[in-house]
C-alpha cells in the first residue's frame, strides 16, 4: 500500500477537550469509513495488550490504527509522524511508518494515525535467553539513534513529557515522594542518588532520544532487537532518559554490558539513574500510575543497590 497523507494532517485542536469516548472497534470502523473510505472494507481488531497513551487496532493485514487515549497525548500524533519520517533509514532496525493521519471529528475529537504493521513479538512477550546479548543489541540501537541527524524543531519539552530535558524538572515530585516514604534511611539513599544526577547536564549538541524505552516498545528476534515502536515521547535533547531500562529490566551483569555498549560518560549514566529513581518513586508513592506489577519497586531496589 502507498503512503497516504491524511487531509487533516495540519489540523490543530484549539479548544479544551474532555475525552469521553469509548475507543473500540466500532469507533475505528466509523473513523475509517468517513476519513479513509477506500480502507473501509478492511476488518478492524483490537490488539490484545494495549498501551497507556494510545489504543491500537489492527486494520487488515498490513495496517494499524492508533488513537490517543487522552487529550494530553494528542500532540504526539503529528510529532511522531515527523520524527519517524526523519529517522527513516538511519537505524538498522525497523521503526513504524505512517500510512496516513486522521483528524478530529464529532465522534472522536482528537487527531489519530494509521501505521504500517510491524510483525514481531515485544520484549515483554518474549523469553529472553541471553540478557547480555539483548543489552548489547539495545545499546547499539540507542547509539545509532543518537547518531541520526537531529531535528531541532523537536527539541525536548512538554510534547515529550520533558524526557530529554534535565531530570531536575521533576525535583518537586521526587522531594514529595521522599516525604511520603516513611523510611529515613532509604530516603537518604534516594536523595544521594538524586543529587548525584543533578550536578551535570548534557553539554554537547542535542541528539535524538526515544523517550519510552520499555519492554512493550521493543520488538525482538531471538535475543536481539528487531524494531523500536511508540515514539510518542521522542524528541531531541539529552539521551539519559533512554537508559533507565538498565535498572528496570536488566540485572547487574546485563546492566554492565549495556553501559559499556551504550557509550555514554559517567555523568550521563548518573542522570539516567536519577530518571529511573524519579519514575520508580512517583509510581510507588502515588504521583503517577500505580506499580501494580512491582516493576518499579524492583527497579528502585536495583538503583539503590547499584554503587557503580
């Protein structure tokens, strides 16, 4: 199928929206019928594991439809399309390609997109046999991402939820979590990690970052990465935010392989650890989505026990 540029590509939602819409297959079929009528005969099916920021549906065999789940994620639709076009051909793994962009309407008041389907299993659905190989593979892709020509129009900020900025942007939240902790000794450990990440900044040209390197956004082939997906929080800035996976899902041995292969200086590594600390704390202590599966609790333990 050829790429389609939707007629609503440059349309901006200028009003405040409260999204009170059931995002299901019926809605998607309606949107397709009205805005991409030549695709209207294709079957629509929700994917089994949905993300937080978007709801995703298969559209036939070759396409997917992504709809923001909340107005705060709407700006990412056009931004992500711009980023994916800029990154095309600069990575040795696949990234999503945009087929077309849909626009807000009475049935659904936000922009949305149609992508080409990328085959493969996500990291979270794959049994990784060699974590060291995976750590090196992922690190090499992040090095490639940093090396791609940067689009300064996508400089880190609100659109990336401040990923790519300095982690100090979330200092107030970290301090609030430490107040809630109820364990002075542990709070002191956390504060030491946080302060170590505050004493440096990215001091060279800004580079691409993904913004949400997580097990649901990495497609695998065996023990190596085959694709990166979900660039909704991407941008250009400090890549430290992309390294938090080192504590979230890698053990100490794999983390060392990752650190060596990702080729960042110690200061960037410490800012990355500060990013990981922030995410763990806000999840555990009620300032963000809850840590229902204990991932962030384990990450916090890894962060506090990592004295490298």
